[in-house]
C-alpha cells in the first residue's frame, strides 16, 4: 500500500531569522532552521519546531545565544513564552502502514517534552496545558476539537485564542495544515490545577 499524498513541502522545516543589536546598530544574528525542528518518522508528514522562547524577565537587546535548543520543554512556565510552528498531516495517515505509534510516541517524548505527557491515553490528541495559546493557521485546514464533541473548522488566516482548555487538533482534510502557535505560560487559579492523565 502506497503512502497517501499529504500535500507539498513535507520535508521542509521553518526558516528562522533572528536580529540583534551591536554597537547601536541592528544586525542579523542568525538565519536558518531552528535546531529543534523535527520531521517525525513515526508520524509521516508531522513536523514540530520551537522557533524561539523568552523568559519572564525579558530584557533588550536579546542575548545572542540559542533560546530554543533541542529538547527544550515546550510548555512554558508562568511568564515564559514559546513560538512554535507545527505541521499536521491528514488524519488518514494514522491508517497508513507507515504510521508507527511506538516510534511516534518516543519522538513526541524526545522532541516536545512537557507537551507529550499531557496527551490523554484514552482520547488520542486531547490535551490541556497551563498556557494561553495564540494559534494561527498558516496553510491548509484544521479542526479544533473541544469537549462534548464540539469541532470548529479553521482555514488559512484564521486565529484561535486557546485559553488553557482541553482540546485536540484534527486534520480531516486531504492535505497537511501548518499552524503557528505562541504559548504564554500562565498559572491556574486555586482549585483548577491540571492533573496529568494516566498513560
């Protein structure tokens, strides 16, 4: 059985341009692929990358050091931020013989730590994070699933403000969808703490 077509640019990873300040002048600090961008072998067509992070006490100019090395924790602490680009292949890839759930789980643990353990074992894809996430659809179509089976279709240019709620991303289309996410770490009110789901 051949691999289903997932859309264009499946081997591509984001280009990241970082600027800085030297001797009072704006300069190019780096131009290339984020070092933690990963093409998932066990989940063909899936790509994750943390492009940049900031700490709670952000100052300028930015330090000319890598803020998003491989293995960085995806979920931000209160006051921290994460910028991610994620590509979701069509859900039908899960029925492909090329999909390897064991490898996919290991890759998630290695490349999106802090997020991987928040996925529910009994409800694949559903997860909750202690963050406010701004999601922007850069390409394709994707469905946001909420509690009680509520699904919201999203298309190129649509924006989601995900307020720390339980959700999943479903690609019911016939091509990959690429989204940008800005995660803002937040603290939950007392009595509303997240409890990890059993795995």
